[in-house]
């Protein structure tokens, strides 16, 4: 029995298991066609199964401690003591401890009683000297941490056929809760999802209709049932990225046109406007596109072709120009996701193993880091987001769909970008992709069986611990994640 026939049988069985066999004949045929297409990308078994299914706010702590509370008002001079047998001079007023000047001391004690067995009453004491000016009050301590429950910690899960699912992340426990019982755009073939840097809009790439849809994020994190705006491209979108400044968006399309489509983002509405014609790759279609943290460079892995291509982004127009020396990694990288270190100094890719590159901040040129590949036990679809670096830049996590099904943890040497595996790989499920929430506290792993596993990240060691209730019955086929925090 040939590979395509086996894939067809597997798809049919899996569809029945996850309840999607009620899809129309056209969709089934289309899905089979996609399965066959993916088999040509050297990932037959992976794609076959795939096609079958914030402890506190990331906001800085409210240094809500009141600003330094002013010091107490200056204390006045001590009151005069009553006359006693032994004379006592009135004491000077104590220095005020607060910011305001000390008030004058009150009358001092009697000057002295007459000699004899019993001292007579002392005369009224002379006035005590004025108290010294009070010193400035001490500043208030740091405020208590902001209330994480005042923010909405969010994940947006885009799936193939199960729609777009807005999800709330409980910031203390990591528990996931759907914001709505109804998914948005159910039945759509969603291949990518992203949130702009201002966290106002969600963008999805829909392969079947060739649309890029924009959704405005409500204050509670929910999304409207219909897109705020849409745009259509000629090819079938497989990857989507926004620059860090929220000005430009780039969409990778499939083998139909081998293009990268650049768009300008409207600053108010979030709508996309095409920037000229798409950039066409010379040999193969782009599998995955990513923009470096500086917003100066875009890199693309290639479907069924070796090498990472790099482009300079025109900071005025958003147009792309290929960099000198591109492509890089022509002996190491084929397809796969791309993730950057927060510093922008290092690039990581999961295509044909976990490889690392140093990034020249001036030219964008890539240099393979010694030790690459740091593992070859990674597999997923060519455009699946199966690697991520947490915000502090100390740890990288990677998911493997097969060979075997695992989530791997790596420590990052911030001096040279090298990776060191640590801990025991997390087994279970069919981990298609993963993402890290905006606080850097949780890793979400999307499985092709319709569930999402959540792990808390131990801040000191990077170790992963499954949160209570994980995996959650949230997701679908080929899940992808984007994250936001609304206030």
C-alpha cells in the first residue's frame, strides 16, 4: 500500500475519532489534497495526523506604594517640668522628624526650689528654646504588586477547521477558560495568528479563502463574530508576522506563487493595505516568516528547500530587499519555525533540527553557532510555531510532533547563543506547536487531539510543571497561539 493511501486511511480514521467526519465532501477532498501536498514536503506521517485534529501582570508592578509619605510634622519643644526640690532648666524642643519646621518649645521647668528640707515650689520656668526644623520625611517603600486580576491575560488559538478561540489565562494558576462557547469563524482553515504590538488587534491567515482577517480586541479580550476588516491575497497564506513597531505585516504564501506579501497597518483601524507587489522567492515558497526584535530584518525559511533567506525592511515604506549573503544555513535548515532571542543577537530555527545563528545587527547576516544542530529530535509541519524563547532570554522550549512526541527545554548562553538541554523532556499528546504567554510564566502546548497543555515555568531554573487541570479541552487541528494582555 503506498504512502498516500496510508495517509488517506489515517486521516479518515482520525477524523471519525475527533468528530469531523461530518465535513462536506468538498472539504474532505480538499483536506486530502492538502495531505498529499504535505507528503511532498517530506513530512507525511506528521501532517497526516495533523490534518486528522500572565503570577502577576506583565505590566510592571504598580509601584502603587504611595510615593514617599511625608515625614510627620515637627515635634515641638518638650513641656517644662513642674518645679521640684532640685532646679531643672527647661529642655530645648526636640528636633522635628518631619518635613515641616519644628514649633517653638513650650515653657521650661521651674528654675529651682529654696534650700531646706523641702523645696518650695519653683517659679514658672523660662520658655524653652524653639525646636529645630524637622528633617525631610523618608520616602515610601515600593508598592505592593499590581492586582493581576485587574488585567485580562489572553491567548488566541487559531485552528484548522475549529475556528479562532479566545481564551482567558488565569494569571496565578495558568488555568485556561474559553471566553465564549462559540468559536469565531468555525470551519476556516486557519494557518497562523498574530497580535499587534499595541495589543489592539488579532490577525489570522485563512488558507481556504486566501484571506487575512483583522479582529479588534474588546476590553475583556473577546473578539467580534465578524472580522473588523479583511484582505485577500493570490496565494494560500501559511505564515503571518507583524513588526515590533506595529506598522507592517508580512504574509507568506504557498507554492502557488512563492510570495511574501508586505502590508502597511492602519494605526487606528488595524486594516492592512498592500505595499506594492509581493516579493517572489526564486526557488521555493516561504514556509515561515519572522521579523527580528529591532524591526530591521525579516527572515524566511523555505518549503522543501534548504536555507534561510534574509531581507532588510525599509523603515519608511516596509518594502523588502534581500540581504547580501542570503540565503544562510543551506546545509542545515529546511523549512521550520523561526524564533529570536529578545536581544536580537541570536536566531533559532527548528527546520531539520534545532539550529542557532548569530545575527549581525548592522548587516543582518547570519553565522551558524558552534554546536548546531543542538538536537535533531524535532518535527512538525513546515510552518508550525514549535519553538519559542521566553521573555528573559534564558530559556528556549521546543515541541516535537513525532520522533518522539515531546516538549524539550534548553538553557541559552546569553554570551554566545549556545543551547544546553536540561530536565526531562515532557511526553504525551501530539504537540503540534507551542507558545509562551506575555508574562513569561506559562508555556502553552497545542496538541492535534484538540487539547492544550499548560506548564508553569520555574523562574530560576526554567523547569516546566504541568498546571492543575492540564491538558484543557481547548484547541483543534494544527493549533497556533498569539497572546495579549488587556486592561
